[in-house]
């Protein structure tokens, strides 16, 4: 492994670790605050954290793709911070605990409500970010050139099969933005193009 690759890898470790530390602390302290006033009958802290995390994920995946198309920004915010912040394993455990306590209605409400509210929150986050489109979110030509100069040029082939969910934490969207510019919400795959 070359020195440059090693430095880049350690840079990613640092960015992920920083995001995770901040996300875990945000999750813990928000949970403490919510549990001071919420009913202990229902896992409100986990519910609120998962829904706000879903909103933040939808918002930032859209904002970062347009405004700050660098993979380290995505690693910091999406994988690191929001990975440490959201609590799917706690959600699953608390749902099973409610079920085992005989509170099947609350268990189903927690599962269905979390999934439905999380889905709605992601959609709301994306929609909120798109409302800002045309203002600060459209990447300037300088940012596109910078992304290209950092090696995030166009992909020679779109890596996903038809109907596949793209790797939103990867560089696919960054490649498209760097090579074609932001096209105002077109989420289709990157067409075959010449590699730079």
C-alpha cells in the first residue's frame, strides 16, 4: 500500500470516528433529555431519535450531493454522525421487550409507527432540501471542477442493475455531479460516458 493510500485511509478512519463520536453523544444526551419528560410506557427516545435521524439523513444526502460533493463529507455526516445517532438495534430490542411484556399493541405501534414515520421523515428531509434548490444548494462550477480534480470524475458504467438501490454513501452521485453538473433532482443512473 502506497503512502498516499495509507494517509487517505487513515483520513477516512478519522472522519468516521469523529462523526460517530458526535452522533453517539447526540443520541445519548437527547435520549436522557427526552426520558426526563416522556412516559416510560413507550420508547419515545428511540422513536424520536430514529425519526429525526431519518429526516436528517434524507436532508443531508440531498444537500451534500449538491453542495459539498466530497466523500469525506458524506462519511462524516451520513455514515459517522447519523450511523452513531440512529438506533435501529435499540428499536428492535424495545419492540421485542414490549411484545414480551404482553403489550402487543404498543409493540406493533412502535414498529409500524417507526417505519412509517421514518419513511415520511426521509421524504420530508429530501423535500426540505429541494426547497432550498436554486439558492445555496446548486453547486457552482468551481465546486464541480474541484470534485473532478480530486478524482471524482464520471463513472464509465453505472454499477447498479435496473431497479437496484444505489450506494447513497458512495461516490456514484458525486461522479454524476462532477461530470454532468447538478440536473435538478434527476435521480436516474449515470449514463455511460467517457472516463476522465
